[in-house]
C-alpha cells in the first residue's frame, strides 16, 4: 500500500512541533493586540498559515493516496469558491480581500485554500471515531465551522483579512460556509480511513482559542 510517513523524520517530531505550534499562535495573538507590533504580525500571517498547515500535513501518519486527493481537493475547492465569491458575490456575498493574507490570484489570496484545508481536516479528524453516520458527522463539522466563523469575521475585518461591502456580514456567507464545509467533510469521511495525527485535534482547538481570544479582546 502506497503511503508516506514524514512524522518519523527528525524534523516532524511531535514533541518539538506541538509546543512550537501552540506558542506560535499564542505569540501571534498577543502580537496582533499590541499596536506597536500589529503590523509586523499581520505581515507574518501568510507564513503562519503555510507553516501551521505544513506541520498539520506532515504529522499525518501513513498518508495514502486518498489523503493526498482530499488535501488537494480541499485546497482547490476552497480557493475556487473564494475566487468565485470575491469576484461575483454569489457564494458568500460582496467582499474583498485586504493585504494581510499575502499574494493574490484573481483578487484572492492563495493562502486561503490552506485555511479551508486546515479547518476542514482538523474538525473532521475530531469526529473520526464518533459513532454516528457519516452524513451526521459532516453536518456537525459544518455547524462547528459556521460557529467558529462567527468569531472569525470581526477579527478578520479588523486585521484586514477581508472586508464586506455592507455593514453586516450577510447571512448567505454562513450558508456558503456550511454547504462547502459539509461537502468537503463528507468527502473526508467517505474516502479517508481513521488514521493518526497528533496535531489535528490540537490544530482545531488552537484556531478556536486564537480567534475567540482576539474577538474578545478587540
């Protein structure tokens, strides 16, 4: 069976990477709150996304072809949905990206696909072993991500991730999140067997802490 296990290499050792991952987000949250360092930490956001998702991807054990397909489809669908959304307003509403998330293609930062992969994968992993029908687990993942987005939106607007043309976030933004998250999560449960990843559950919990903490402090 074709698989790759990077977690056995010296670089991908959880005992080193897990504390680094957590401390990186704690430092980022504090740095983004301090006016004197906020601009610097905003500039580091694309690197943060690349590094965090690289660790998440690398620590997944026994990665088989299905895992690589899921990762590629998750990134591609997320990025394509954002491209359509930001250029047409159809999927999420009328919004535009700022400069914080880095290089753009068709008005869409290339790093946003990583955000979709990281959140969908880590939230789905949390429910891997829950004894529920796959469709129910996917519905729970979609609900979890919509609730998280309620906290992400004010933070993202404040930090120049993106901006809405209206004063309030449109309701169909959350509907778009729900449909895409449900579809990708259901694909995860249909194609990927339960596997080990010492970071996956921590990844999702840290993202929740990061955005809820900033939402509460801003």
